[in-house]
């Protein structure tokens, strides 16, 4: 009998994505299947998710789910893996991004929108809504980030299920997003009074959704071993470090993998020229076309690398420092093609820097999945100067594509990139460049080192080959999750 897991999240590719969470939730069913785990994904019924459902079946209805009527629809995530969609128009049928309105402000009722997701998950997994075997009850609930983190709290404090509570896992993809509301929402959550406590949902006098999950889940995971250590400290724990320390051995670091069906340069339909580590020369055509796409001048005599960045433009990602080093980047013969969106001040600073260096700096504000593939397939090095990075996926894509990652030494970036220092180069294991200190000096020095490596074509090519041979598939991490589930359900 396969182990049945309900994976609860607010994003999953190919249906809805604002960041790496979606890549991971979308890949998990396939990553877990070889280990005897059958995953059903539960998502909110955003317009895009409902639109993608083909012939949905309604399998349940709630008259009032945290105060609003809702239906449960069944379909598939990707034509293959089972999907449940929580259709609650009052909560999810609106224009804008999943968490913010069109002006970028958080929806005021986010507490209700995501408490409902957690309540639904607990009802489904506990078997409370079981009707003639459909949908089947689950052995375990896996909740991702604050949007799903109320599920373990409902399972613990208000398990409607006839057959008792199910074990649960919460995965922290980013400790910076916690889902906090004032105490006035508590009476509307449908939880008993005892849940408003230090070992329940109470946090700083209000309701903390991520906090609730961390306190109530049977196990907590985060997406890299280094981040699992870092969040034990005030610098990374964002106030929850004490709880993480208190959870002790229940906290695990399991590295994200990448989906090789989507991110593989030898089979990537988005690339003008596909290639492998034995045919690296084909990247040249991709680079030419990429430079043209970003208005970069291929014949201006610059002999440094073409740096790329594909990122949210935020403080977390160190993107406020990038505009400061652009003159230096150009000074060492480099070029930059950047794709991203986010903070308006950072966008402005990048555009101003680009205007100073026509033909050398190309900035594209927006979100473009296909372009991100072409950038990994044509750029020389990808810049990821994050101040913190739970795992990070773009460095893994960079490794797979031979677009060498230049990363801050933190979180998953520290765990996945081997710095090209003299010892690692001599040992033949270097895969990129790491640096300490997300500030002008740290990033500028890393750019200088990268350019120096790039000017030694044989060394550069060896590092590219090392990078492309790394295995960051889901093989090991899929097994790590399956082992954890097995231990919790034994
Ligand atoms: P985070 O989730 O913190 O933003 P990750 O590195 O884990 O960081 O994942 C980011 C994901 O979003 C990657 O798949 C990356 O390629 C993608 N991405 C980020 N910004 C853009 C963009 N502007 N256009 C296309 N893809 C983007
Ligand atoms: C978050 C983190 C990122 C991680 C992703 C998927 O968005 O910021 O580091 O890779 O989740 O786990």
C-alpha cells in the first residue's frame, strides 16, 4: 500500500507560481512516487487554478469553512498527479497576485483565506468529509509555508475527523513570511480557547500562522541543512529561533532538488541551441542571441563574462547592492542581463545604472519563465548575492546549465556551490564562486574573481563541466522526505 500524503500549499507549478515554493510543490509528487508515496496536492482555487481544471469533479461542500461557503474540486496537477482545489469564491476569486492586490498591498483577509486552506486540509486528511471513499483519507499532511501552516493546528486542536488526528509536517521555505494577525481574528478561526497559547497559535499577542504550524506539526523541515542551522539564531530566525531550538531533533534540513524534465540543457525546448557538458561550444550561439535580446553589444571589446540575474528584486536577494557594483562590473569587462521584478526603488536604481552603460547592461523588469531558461543557457555566470537563502533554485539551474553561480555563502547557496578557491581548483571539484559579506566590497571582489577565472578558458570550462555533472535531482531528497514520512507514520 502506498503511503498517502496530502501536500498543502498556496502555489504549485504549472498552475500558480510566485517563486521557488511553486517549483518545489509541483515537483514533489514525482519526486516521492519512486519511494512508495502517493501525493495529492491541495491548492486554493485562484482563478488560474480553476481555469486549468479540466472536467473538475465536486467532491465535497462546506456551508461554512472559517465563515464562508466552499467546495472541494478534484482534478490533476499536471495531467497526472492528483489535485484537490478549494473553491471558495469569496476568498480566492479576485484579480491580483495570490497574496496582494493590484497595488501590491497584502489582502486584508489573508488570515481567513489561509486559515480556510488549513481547516480544509485538516478536514480532508482526518477523514471528516469522507464520502463513499472519495477523496480517500490520508496518512499524513505536509504543509508548506505559512499559508498552509494552520493545518497542523486544526489537526491538533480541532480534529473533525472520525478516525483521529493525522501526523503532520511543516516545511519552512522562507522564515521571513509568517502570516501574523491581531488577536481579534482568533474567535473566527473555530479553534477552542486553549489553542490561543504558547504551544498553539498565539504569537506576540496575536495569531501567528507559521508559528502555529511550527508548534503543532510532528516534524518541521526546511529546505537546506545550513538554513536549518541558521534559523536557530536571531540573525535568521526572524523571532522564531527560540521555537526552532525548542523543537530540537524534530527540525530537519532537506535540500530541494530540481526537476530534470524542466531544467535540462540537452532537452530544453526554450533554448536556441541545446547542449551538454561535452558540447559546451554550442552555448556560444545562445549567448549571442541572449545579448541581442537584451540590447547588449557583442562587438564592444569587453572581454569579461556575461553575468545574468533572474530574481525577485528584494533586500533578501541582495538586489539593493547590485546597482552599486554595476560600474565595477563594467570596469572589469563584464556585461549584465537581468530579469526581475519587485521593489520599485531597486528597479529605479537598476534602470539608472543601465542608462550609464548602454550596450553593457540590459534590464528586463517582469516575469518571464521562457526567458529565464534562455538566460541560464546563454549567460556565463548567475549572480545570487542573497542576504539569506533557505535553499535557492536559480543556482541549481545555473549549475545544471553551466552558467556558473556567484553566490553569497549562506543557506542553500553555501550547501550547493563549491567555491573556486585554489585548493578546490587543484582538487578539480570547484563549481562556482562564493563570497562573504553582501555589500559593495564583498560583491565587487566576487565579480573580480569571476572575471579572472573567465579569462582562463580552460579553467572556466573545467568548472563548468564540474557544475553540470553535479546531481541535484530529487533522488536523494525524495527519499529523505519519504523516510521522514515513514518514521512519522510507523
Ligand atoms: P525565491 O523563491 O526566494 O524567489 P528561488 O531561487 O527558490 O527563490 O526560486 C525562484 C524561482 O522563480 C526560480 O524558478 C526562478 O527561475 C524564478 N524566477 C524568479 N524571478 C523570475 C522572473 N522575473 N522571471 C522568471 N522566473 C523568475
Ligand atoms: C523560498 C526561498 C528559497 C527556496 C524556495 C523553495 O522562496 O526563498 O530559497 O529555494 O522557497 O524552497
